[in-house]
C-alpha cells in the first residue's frame, strides 16, 4: 500500500458535472489544497467533443460504465441501459448537451421539506454564477462563468425542427424562447452546452480553467474503494491506481461527487447505510442510515417515430454526398450536422390540464428508424419525439451486493410502479400524436413507424411503453437531502451520523428536477463549495443576488453548522 505524505484540505471523489465544478470553485482559494480523484481516464476520445458524436459513446466501455438495471418488473422484466461517463467530465461527456435547470417549484419544494437555503430564489444566483450565457446576461442568466450556455437556433438547423415547434404551438402551447426563464411551459429551442461546434463538458469548461493551479491535484484511473475514518471523522480515502492500493488524507473534508450510483456505493462500502444490509455483507457498520441508496428516481422516456415527406431530415443529410459536405463543414468551419445536438428543439407541457406546471418534456430529433419484418430498425426519412414524464412517483434503489469495490451495485429503478406514472406516460404519448397531427406537420406526415397506427387504446399504449421505454439518463436521489428518517445528508450536504464527509451531486436531490440534470448538478456543486469554505471560516463572496441575504439565511445556516459540529 502506498500512502501520500500530503494532507489535502479537500478530497473530491468523482470528476463528473459536480466534481469538476467543485474542484474549480474550491481551488480558487489558493490556501486550500484540493485532490480530485476520477476512476475513469482523460477526456481524449475525439467523439466526446463532437456534439453528434454522443451516439458513438452509449455502449463504449472505455468511456462509459455501461450500467444496467435489474430486470424491471413493470417493463416486461427488461434490463434498462444506464450509460454513465467514465472519463474526466463524467456523464457531461456523453449527454445530449441540453441545458435545463428545472422549475421554480422544484426547488421551492426542497426548501419546504426543511432544506434551508435551497429555494429557487436562493439557488438561482448559483446557476447564474456558473454560467456564461453567449447572448449576454439577464434576470435569469449569468455571464462570465466557466460553463458556456448557448441559446437561440442552432446554426444550419433543419427546417423540420421549427415546423415541429409551430405544430406544438398550434395545439395551444405557448412559444417559449427561454425554458430557463420565467416559465418552462411551451415549445422552443433548447439552450445547450456547445461552443463553436464543440461539446462544453464539465471537464472542458471547469477543469480546463483550473487544471494548472498548483493547489489542485487531479488523478485519473483512481478507483476510490472506501472512505477512511477515525472514530466518526472522515480522514481520507483508499483508492487503487495502476494496480496499487493508495491512501490520501485530509485535514478538512471528503466530498463524494461520484453520482447517483457510486456515491451510495461508496457510503455502503465504508460502513454507512442500512445496518442489516451491511452486516449481511460482512461490513462493519459506522452509521446506520437506512436511506442510503433509496429514493431513486429517473425520467422514463418513450419514442414516437413518424415518417416524413417533403422536408429534409437527418436521413437526407447522412446520404454519402451530403455527409461528405457535412464533414467538410464541421472540420473547416465548426458547423453543419456534426455540430448539432441530438435534440434541437423541445416542448414542456402538462399531461393533465389540472396540473399547475408542466410534467412532461419532449426532445425532438429530425431522425427516425422503421422496424423491418424481423424487428430490426432501419434509418428512414422521419422524425422522433422522445417524451418523458418529469415528476414520477415511483421509487427505486441502488445497493451494493458485495464488499468488493469493483463489483457493480444492483440498480432497481422500479419504473411504472405507480399508477400515476402509467397514466401520465399514456397522456404524454397522446399529446405527441396531437402535435404530429397539427396543420404545420400534418402535410408532411407519412406513416407512424413507432408505435404504429394499430396502437390506440390506453392498454395498447401502456403495453408499448412497457416494451420499448428507456431511461432518458436522469437518475437522482439516492443520498437524499433532508431532515426525515430517510435522509442521508442535511441541508449543508453533510452526511448524517459522521463528521467531515459530504455528498455533492444529483444523488442529494430529495425529488427529481423537471428536466435534464447536468445544470442542477453544477448548481449543487457551486452551493457546496461556498458551504465548505464558509464552514472553514474563510471569507466567501456570495453570488450576486445573495449578498443581501447574508444576515439572514446564509448566516443562520452557518450558525446552525457551528452548533451542530460542537
């Protein structure tokens, strides 16, 4: 075993969306030594940086952990694929680059559940601080932060994308020029993490800006095996690298930013979790926290694929001659097809008119495949509306099944367990079909490839969902923040029952946000960085918009932290 002689102020485990942002923010404080550990490698695979290259990474084990769920009981016992990034930047290197924060109501619900400091008004300044909005700042967007956010129409956007938006508006939805603005509901262009034709992952934005700081050490290929404790105080981590077991120690804190799968896995491997489960695996129990690995939530999504006539789709753009032109465009000018995200436009809508806010999201792509007689999909001129339910009631879990760090945990998403989720998904499919039948699109329609015209009743639609729905890759919640008996961390992200250990990633979400999860994960890291520095007694410059609250929420939280720590 190799031991480091350096004591770090902070050890961050995981260099994904949150871990990269946390390393950037903490290492700005020159007096703090920061260690960032990443089990994967560097983000050097070329396809990572080409926006449309994400399709080549969904099953690549060199850059993807390629997790999958246990057979899902409500999904015809299918195992559902869960891609997770295995490189610097984590899943921000393989995602769809859509920048969505969620709704005001998402964060207000967190605060109302007893999580002080997490209301929308309190988190918005952190979203803005991390952001560089290409079009300039406004009441909802920041400028000058590390994370590039680009709005408006994609250059060389296919006309079909705008036609889909027109069709959605014709069904009664508003046009929305900013899903991260005053209201989320409506149809419009997605904001995206793309700059000059390049993916803006967490590694490319946050780490590139800080990797040369002398107080930041970044280690790749470092699989953290467990957290080290003295009594109840986290003092370091044990990790393997190049076949050698190493230890790193901290004089401050350990922060898990390993994501919804690996953060609870590390807690359980370190003796923090449900007592009986750990004892059955021969793991000494440090803290009996039954909520570790529970409260798993994810967005389930289903495709409606429609044949298209008389207007260009990706199919025409990938024919040999057009493809050559697109390749030349990309490598000479940084635009064209390869610079496009998979979903150029989107829609947020209410599956039930009694709802106050949208509970469904459409990612629209001008590409489709038609099943042949053997069930094999073949690319055809067409389009796909991928619709997901944003507020699922179903809950699953992530738990280790052995004491070996290299063994994958058991993932049970438990999709469609709640009848509410079933009804919402059925209604969402019907809304997509309504949009396709609107005048702007109807004149271009061919036959419906999936699920097909033979699928009409609620039971038939639900059967199709059970057979074909997949994850849209937004799992959260397995280290829940809160004050109830199932909570794993408190409102300052400190793990209950121990000292010197926090979790900062999507796993801390008490309830899933209404949309893609990269932006909220970054915000969580930004909040955590300020908490860590505040609790270390350092002067912290709060984001613009929070300074006026310095004597209120923030100060109360710090006093509460001091009292708790004794």
